C-alpha cells in the first residue's frame, strides 16, 4: 500500500528510523559492496557511482521511503508562486477556448477543467530577459515539462528538475525557456487525473504564442521522464486538432515545423514492455523501482484512473510507445525529435520502441535516437554521470544547430 505511513506522528517516526537505518546499517553495507568490481551491477561503474545509486534508489522521490511516508520535503506546486530571489514566476491563464476534441471529452468525464497555474522563466547563463518580453526576430524558446512520475517534483527553479533548462540552454540556440507547473496527481486521492496536466501544458503553449508572441515553429518542446509523456501528448493534441486550433490561436493550418527533445521518456504507461528479460523488469539497479507494483504502478494508475480500463495499453495520449496491437499511435505531423536514454534504465526498451515508431512516420532524418552507455534514468541530473551528460548535450547541440 502506498503512503501507509503518511499520517503524523507515524510519518516523522518512520522517516527518523529510516535515516538512522541508512546511516548505521545501509551506508556501511553499500560502501563494502561497492568496492569489489565483481559486485557492481555494471563493470564500467565506479565504486562511487555504485554507492551513490544505492543511496538515490532508497531516498529518491519514487524510492521505498517516499512510497511509505509520502514526499519528504515540501515543494512548490500549482497553487502558488513562492516568493524567492531571482525566480521569474508568471501566472498562466486557463484556456477553456482551446479545449477541443477527445481531450475535451476526457476532461469532462474526469471532472477536470482549465485553471490558472504558475510558469517559471529560465534564462541562459549571462542573460536576464524580462518576464514575458516579446521575442526577437527568429528567437527560439523552450517549453519544458518536468520529470515527476506525474506525482512529484516541481517546475520551480529551486527544485531538483530546475537544472534541466539551464543545462540545455548552454547547448542550444535559445536564450530562455518556460517551465510549466502542471498539476500533479495523487496516488492516495486520485486528484488531478489525466488530462489535467495536459490541459496545463496547453496553457503554457498558448501563453508563449498568444501572449508573449513566439511563432509556433520557434518553440522547442522539452521533457524528461514523465514530462516527455506530456510533450508527446501536447504534440499529438496539436496534430489532432490543428484545424480547430488554427482558428483560435496564431497557428498555421498545418502542424508547425518545430523540434522536440525527450530525455529518458516514460512513454508506455501500460505493460507492453514488461516482458521477460526486458529493461523494465530486469534493470533493478536503476534508481527507478519496479513499474508493475508500488509507487510507480500507483502513479500510472492514478494518472489514468478516469479513463477506460484499457487506456494505459492503447491510448496514444497515455502510451504512445505501447506495443499493444490495438494501440494505433501515428506520429505523422509530429516535430523532429531528439530521444536520449541510458542503457541501464528501465525505460530503455520503450524509448527504443518510441524512436522506431517515430522514424517510421517521420523518416530517419527527423528522429535522432541515442543511448548513453551504462547510464541510469535521468542521468543528466546525477553528478556521477557527468561524462555521459556532457556527451548527450554535445549530441543535442548538433541536433538543434
């Protein structure tokens, strides 16, 4: 059961006991087991990386401690813009006028509606563009959806995922990006199910085009992990509804020619990639836990719980990389895409499937797929994966130039 120790004072007692257990017992065990190379999960891994991953695996936002006690630290969410130095927050207005098609129908069934949510501007190193300043001619901009498993973290610059846009901007022909503080779902209450987060992403897209004034072809969609799922869903929403959206926004009558960057994408919320020998089931050494039980399974069930039971297997807005025979996910009209995944992460197989599907519809020249050797999920955030991250950013730089 997820979050069974969430109530106080049990929660505080449990976290304190786990902290003591980590210091007194687990840390010595992790240290000793990391030293012999033969005990490391991958021969190329250093003792430091092996040890650090053990710690991350235990205390991450989807680790066993959080699975029982809930999120350890309070992070900003969609309800407020915290007052913090240097943070460029802006309220993104609701866009009920842009809610059309299947997504509008699903929203009505789920009881979710467009609301005002925060967005956060990020600047390239050395730049300080005013909030919402009109773009220069031909200026590119990132629209970022953060990692979260749909249930955690934040778009706020002081959060863990706040490193993504600044890192990418150093290797991109853009000087700023906007991160959307989309609504998170809750495995305990099933609050904010799909398509709430997608509706918030649409609000971010509308803001960049109709408020700030960016041309659609100059917006680069950027996501990591679950944020990639949302980037893919937004791209699909644009393609599926381009005729109607073009009359309500400053959009061309055909899908714009733009780009999308997907880092460690969670692109199959179903079970089609959970087969014997698959990365999803056998790569236990990734810091992501099992997908078919615990907090990850609870997260994907909560995210899609207001949709028909088979939606996680066949709905292209939920699982675009699904191998289910009834999943007919076309990628025609999608942006040219960069897909990056580690070969030691649970999402490796589904990421490969996604890239192959996209290449079939878009052509090899419009899809760049790369694997970071022996790297784990969202490795670009981890200090012990600095070399792999540098190679990834170099490849991204070539893709975006």
